[in-house]
């Protein structure tokens, strides 16, 4: 599978590709969730009109003559309707090797393309905005592979905590053993402050509730911009160490 997307500025030689569906009605209008673009942005739901179909890409002049003269690919075009005032509407043109035979295929390609950004977020959490994996001094390939596998699990947990910071229905058990809820409640209480903004507003036992206290351990003060991967990574390290101390001190038995 290969997916490649461009936006509304065609490169040299691409104008015909960008006009492939000109004048054609959309196959379907669907909705997608747009991730936040910065502090204070909670994201939005975008309404997209989808078109798709096969396209032929001619062989560049500098390419080897052994390459095919025309490469048959699929193109999915997603254009946002009724974007909020002051927001640039989404315009995705996705070139893919996946099937593009109809509306369901187009929707699946868009779904996969959106997941690509989740992968980028995990990489961000792995590197300097989270675990700083690139600073490791491990050089042995086998050991580095094992370290990367462990770090990947930790990065996914960081992203789960960041996702939960604004609330939601996911339970704490997605990240932490539910038998530790009473111990977590002690840590939540210790991190709550005197003002209403410094009280954990989320239901006990929810992932958002856990995310709040982890962010507090990472240095978040409940004001200004929301906690990101770096804060969650630092917070989890301190939170987990403190939680382990409570488990040892109170003889909490885990399965």
C-alpha cells in the first residue's frame, strides 16, 4: 500500500492530475474529525465531499526506460464544505495503490490517511517532544531494537493520555490496572489546589481523570496551554515512581 497526499498548490507537471475530477459530482459527503492544530484548538468535525477514480502517471523523462511508460494508480479527492469562518478548508488529493472503485473505497483511503498523522504523533512522542529516544547511547542493533519496542509502547500510552486530557468516556484501565484506582485517588488529592481550576474535573476511574494527575506530575499548572507529550512523558515517570511507592507501602496485590 502507498498513500501520498498533496494540497491545493499543484507542482510543475501536476496540473492535469489536479483537474482529474473537475466538474464531477461527489460520490459521497462524509464527516471526519480534524485534530487540534495548537494550544486552545479543540479540533473540529469537517464535512468532506469525496471523489475517486483511476489515474495514469506518465514516466518522468529522467526515469529509467525500464520503468513503465504509464503508472496506473488511484486518486481520491476530499474537499471540505462549510468550513468555519477564518479556517482554511481541507483539500486533500491522495494518490494511492489501494482500490478506488467507489465511495466506500474513497472513505477507507481517507480513514487510512488520517491515521498517518497519528503515526506522526507517536513518532513525536518517541523523540524530543516525549521520550527523547534519539539521545540514547545504545549502539548494539539488537539492544536498540528492544529499547525501541519498549519505547513504542510508552509513546502510545503518552498519546492516549494526551488524547484524554479534555475528557471522554475511556476508562483508566486502558492504561493502568483498575485495582490501583484507590492509590491513584490519593495522588489526585495530593495534586489538587485551592482554586476550582486546580481540581480534577473528570470522573474518578476515567482515563481523563488519570491524565489530569499525570499532567500535574509533569509540571502542568491547570492554566494556559494544555499538557502535551513532553509534559505527559515527564509526568508519567514521576507519577509511576510515586505510585510504585504507594503499592509497596500499602501491600496492594495485583493479579
